[in-house]
């Protein structure tokens, strides 16, 4: 049976297959619980002039307008979904904050549906941490509950005064990763987590702005360099992406995400030998990464080293049995190795996972044709592939061959000519078909 490598279609490599920060965007304690909205009725009775949300922030801005420095805290009751009377506990928290604000010339109020906040004139980070510990201690003695606190100070970088409360909120999200009774000061990690949220929401520019600022706070933050590199990669600025990944690996030589990502950039640049060097180094650190096995197999398939490709793509499908792309490439590999039955199984699995996979549809139709069975289904699959991707020359060529084998000469010629127009080398089959048409 002749080699069929030339008939294997490989889709363009997606830049979405970089490895990104492993920080969870939402802490486990919040992933399945709806937001708790507290009416604050008891708090409003206890403090009739309490400042709420925008009024609190605007009033605080008036307090700090002429100050050269100040700190802001945001305080959230831990495990709020499991507290029987959260309004009562928040009343205790408010009483503690009110006392401390009175001692510190501060101002406090309601930040959102479950969070209180305070501004403290002249307080630096050390003093804010001391105030946070004082709040936690008082509350523990009063009701036995715990709170998590995020804090931020002015001045920080180029942030204006009205952004400091927002920074304290980012620090609170950061604190959630440490569990209950945590306190975190706004830093580069807070910005990295915030950037992750922008990234997951599809706001690439917003994410990059957070990462730029994070590096101003800590130019040696490895995760931020990696995250920024991923953003550059998605923007297809591969040189800048590679620079960030190399900086990350210089700072942390065993940082596997950055090593893999550097290799992936070289793969995108079709520098396969260099990409393999990075992937091999990554494999030595952790050989159970799906993306690593998948992309390594893909490179070997590009290099027509099918046995090596088989090894890695079989591993990839084992690591992620829900990857339609991995099974489709494994089918391509089996086809190259003339393991037709295995190829059919791989393509069928790919289609179960992704029924609209044009590559698998066309390839499976082609495999049925080779096996000389399921003729109608083979034709149907090849047509479906073209229906999804009509501009694919290989798919057109395959359908042309099916028509030719069924003596549907004019339909075959039409497909071969379309394939040729789309860049697939079908000239030999066009000539063969024309000869059949002109024969008596």
C-alpha cells in the first residue's frame, strides 16, 4: 500500500495551547455558591448614618483629598454561606471597625453586598497590617468568627487615590486563595490574579495592563512573565512572547510552563528542532502534561517520524481522552503507518467527541474508501467535511477520488479542479479524468 502522508491534513496550530497561570480564578469556596446578599438592617439601625457603597467611597475621597498617604482595608466574613445570622456577625465587625476608625481618624462603610471597608489617613502598609490584625483579634474574642482582609496603600505606582479601594478588593481576592482568616497586602500576585480574570473574560488588553503593572511592582515575578508571554503569543507577537518566556526560565530554570511555552513559540515559528529541545527539557520535569505530549506528537508528524508521533499522541489521548484533536492526529499517524483499522477507530472517537470535526469526517470517509466498505457512508462523510470547510483543497481532492472510483467522471473533475484552485496538487488526477472524458 502506498505511503499516504501527503493526504494528511493538519490544521493550523492554535496559539490557545500555551500553558497559562495555574491560579484558580475563583476560590473553591465560591465556585458553587451564589453571592450572599445581606440586607444590613441591623447595621443600619446600629449606625443610622452608615455610609454605603458610592456614598462611602465619595466621602472617603473627600477625607483623603489632600493627604500624601493613606491605607484602605476591605473586610469580608469567612464562610458567609454557613453563618446562621451573618447580619449579627457583620454588626460585630462593624462595631470593631468603628472603634478602630475612631482611634485612627479613619472612616468606614459598606463596600458591597457582603463587604465592609475602611480608609485610614497616613497609614502605610505596616500600619494597615497592624490594624488588620487588631480587627481580627477583636472579632475572634467577640464572636469566634474569622474574616479575610485585603489592603492597599497610597501612593502605589501611578494609581490615583480613587483606585486604592479597588486595589484592596484585588488583594482580598488574593487573600481568598490562602483560606479563612487571611490578610494580604496588594502586590504583584494580586495583579497577576486580576490579570488572569481579564484573560479568562477575553479582555487581553486588560490582562496585559495588569501584568505590566505587576512587573513594575516585582520585575522578578516568574508567573507574570509567563502570563504576559502568553498574551503576546495570542497576539502573534512571537518574539516578545519568547523574550518573556526566556526571562521566566532565567529567573526559574525549572519553571515548566515557561519552558513548554518557549518550545511552543518555536513550534509556531516552524523551528521544530529547537521546539523539540525545549519539549524534551519540559518532559524531564513533568512528563504528564497533555499539551506537551500533544504538541511533541504533532511535531514528529510534521517531520514524518510517524513512530515517534504515535508514541506521543497515544500518550496524549491517554492523558486527555476527551481531546478530539488528539484522536484526529492519532488517526493521521495510524494512516501514515498504514494501520487503517486503528485509524478508523481514532477518527470515530474524534467524531464522537466533536461531531463537526471536518478533518475527521473527511479522513474517516477516505479510510472507508480505502477499506472498500461503507461506500455510501464514505461519500456522506467526505461531503460533510466539505460542507463544514468548503475551501479545503485536500477535502475536495478526496471527494473527487470517491467520485472517480464510482465512475462519476464529471463530478470528479469538478472536485479535482476546485482542489487545484485551492492549492492542492490535483493536476495528475485532472489529466486522468479529462482523458477518461475524451475517451470514446
